C-alpha cells in the first residue's frame, strides 16, 4: 500500500468492547470443547483442512496450546465461570507436568525456542497459579536456552549443531524467546540470564533491520571473528523480501526489547519496523505471507502475523505518551476487527481452531523452508489472537 495506508487506516472501524467479549466467549467455548481431545496430548502446529490433530509434546509450538488454556482460564474466571476455570486449570497442570518431563529428559530442546515453549505454558502457570512445577520447568528451560549463546558474536544460535559455520546464525523470531531469560534472572537472582539476553538483543537489533526498515529473517555471524556476515531468509519468499511473520516478530520483539532494557532507541526501532509492516498491508490489514505481495495477490495470507503485530503495538503503547499510545492501540483495534470479522472461525463445524488463513512455511523457488501449514489455522495464530483480544479487554499481566 505504501504511505496511503495511513489515510485508509483513518477510515477503518475498530473492534468494539462488545465484539471483543463475543470473540473471547467463542474462543473460550472452542478451547473448552478441545479439552477432551487435547488435555493428555497437544495440538499440532497447524490444522489440516481446518482441523488440528493430536501430537506428543514435541516441536517448538506446543506452548501455544497451553497458553490458550491459560488465557481461557483467565477469561472464564473474569466471567465468574468457576467450574470451567477449574477444568481449564487441571488441563494446564497436566500440560505443565508434560513440559517438566520434556525439559528434564531434554526431548527436542536442542534449539532456541525455549521461550515460545515455556513462557505461555510454565511461566504463565507459575504467574497465574503459583505452580512450582511450572517454575522449575521454566528455570530449567532458561538454563537450556543459554547453552546456545555464542560469546564470539554475542548471540543465541537458532538451530542445529553449535560448531558449524552454516548454523552460526540467529533469527528475528528469537526476540520473543528472551523474556524467559529476564524472568529467570528475576526469579533466581542470577544475572547471567539477563546479561545473555541483553547481548543477544543488541546483536540482533543492530543487524536484522535493513536500511528501509524491512527485516532479515535469519542473520549469519562470522564464526572466527564474531563479525556480522550476511542475512538470508528461510521462510520468506526470497532473501531480500520481508517475510510477514518475521516483520511481525520484529514489531513485538522491539517492544519487548524496550520493556526489558528500557533503551530508548528500541522505541524508534519499533516505530520503523511497525511502519514498514503497516505500509505493506493489503486493504483488509491482514498481510500476505510475505510483504512482497500486495493487494490483489493470489498468494495466501498469514493472519497470525496480524495478531502478533497487534500484540506488539499494544505492548509498546503502554510505554508511550497517551497520544502516541492511543495511536498504536487504535491501529491494533482496527487490525483485530478485521481478523475477528474476516478470519476468525465462527463455528466448531468449520474448524477446531480459532483463526483461519495462516501460513506456517510456504516454499518458493528462493527459500529453504519445508512447506507446511499453508493457508490453515496455526497454533500461535490462535494464541496471539486470544492474547490481543485479552490485552484489548483490559489490564493483562503478560506471560512473556
Ligand atoms: N518461529 C518460527 C515461525 O514463526 O514460523
């Protein structure tokens, strides 16, 4: 769209408090109906023809299902639905047992996604209900995460064995894994987690934002010298394009970077990265899977990026003066109106998820991803939809 988006945004309707409540009530029902199939198992990362199937506690994504259970628990309590809240709490506790077992046995934890796994599940369970098992599991997960820190280059490596140049890189998504480290320092009194998080944030933000404020998905560092080497995509359309979800992780990630460091330059980074995101939205404010594609494209959307970016704007709005904060809150309300009206599931017959039209990984001639979950629900899209609505409904203490 370019700069004309700002004129168009002025005309867009905002989601109303009544619509937020209606959307959350439906999400609560959907989560409750899912407990029968997904208490002793987890939802897979993405649906198939609208329906999730069960999986063990594997992959980087299961925390988002437990996160939905905790958001539903908070909503049920707010509505005075005590029995339902108890049912949800029990499910959350079963999940926490599974997460503790997973980290104790180090099952599929040899990657950087400890924050995505353990913040919305175990940190949330500890913050909300005082779960000691949740606390133990999340501290162990933070210990696991810092094993991936490279002092040469000062970053947390995303994937793969630690001693190969082809894996010597971080990815923009990791900014959302770092709140786990800040939480661990606060809980244990040990500063090592915070120090590592801060170094990673600095390295990541210094290198991942391009001159035009689009972002690299992944960035390689020189293994010998630690100097920045080059950016590359994995899930975006091509190296030089802006993968929609990467840009959305950048919006939320810069907001989180400011929350935890208080460094004013991250507010400016947030505004630039958010500006690029907004200026590349189509008319209905929900991006295609890569921001290369604009209004009228046949490419699939990634609705999860819309909700993630809205959460980032709502987070950052809390640190701005009232006028500026209201501006970003207003945009978040407009984006969420479109997600709720045009993308959210309206009936359990249609899907057992919450939001349709997300794209996990789409193969292009130029990227290196494995294609999966194209134009489906995905589990973080459902989670961030609920998180954005929860933030819009009133005060909320983040799980991050
Ligand atoms: N963090 C991986 C993704 O956003 O697909």
